């Protein structure tokens, strides 16, 4: 039986005060296993808040090393982490923040071959990657396993947040929103730049949405667009695309 220790009750006391969380909700967070694909600009704030919130098991996957240009936006890392594997450095930082949770680090690129094993037993998945090929692998595997997917993106001054609740048979998917997988990436942070705090906003929103899903405060699929200059936000409900090549649209 999962319980909270005295130290955990003190650590999460501000959660326990909330009727929206309370003891039952904190135990749900402790029992949850969240996989985070990408430990960069979006993954950094998402991982920090998920660890702080008391998610019992975190699996982070990234195959990059920490570079100086990352430090403008990837707040998990410090100068002394330069040259280290991102997941190794991230694991140390997260463990120092919360040593009462389990942290799994995988220093490799997600692929169709390893995704089933990586996602096995996950409560939900956060896609914090920065390329379309990985995003479509994540989408397909979450769809196949019926795992909720929270996907974030940010470039220049615009951010996007998406939720696909694959626990529901009629949930749309990433392909419903963006169509067939493009052959190559055209725009990314490396060639277009990105406003640093924007990644903090979107990554934190991913963590917040993930917590709400675990606590059963959020169901359904949605798309949010956020303007980092005006702070304007637009929210849309999503539905299946009839001819989606990823989930089969109406045939799924």
C-alpha cells in the first residue's frame, strides 16, 4: 500500500492543503510514472516541476550533451555540466531537488524500436522533443498503448501546448492536427532562435497539465497557442481528422 512518510507529508504540505489535491491526490502523484522525451528547453522546467510535485517515477530520455548555447534556455544545467550527457546532469539535479522519487535516465534517441520498452508502464508521456521524427514516434507509441500524451513546442516568440488523451477511443492524434509526417524539419531553435522564458512557460504548462491528468482534473484533447510577446492565449478543442494517416481518423 502506498503511503506518505512524515518527510513527504511535510514536503508536500502545500499540496495537502488543497481540496483539488489532498492526501488522495498526492498518493496518485506518488504512484505515477511519467516519461519525458527530451531534456532541453521544454524538458528542463517540466522535469523540475514534476520532480518537485512528487511524481513517484520519472524517466527522461535524451541523447545530447550539454553545450554552452543550451544555457540560454535549458535551466536544468549549469556551466559545470558542459560536455556531460544531458540526462546524467539532469538526473543529478533532479535527485538533489527531490531524493524521495525514482529517476530513470536513458541517454539515447527515441526510436520505433525502443519506444515500446521506454513507454511500458507509463502513466503518461510528455513530448519535449525538438524534431518531427521523434514527435511522430511518440504519437504512434502513445496511441498504440492508450497513454495520454502532452506535447509542447516553442519557436521564436510563439509556443504551443497539445494534449491527446489516448485513453479515449475517439481521441485525435498529432497527425490529425499536423497531417502526415514531413520529410524534413524546416524551422527549429538552432536556425530560428527562441525567446528564453517562453520555453519556461510552455514546459511548466506541460507539467501542470500532466499533474492535472494524474489527478483526474483534465480529460479530453486540446490545443493551446501562446504568444510570448503579447501574452495572448488561444485554446481550441480537437477532434479526429477523417483522413488522418496516423490514427485512421473516423476508422480508428
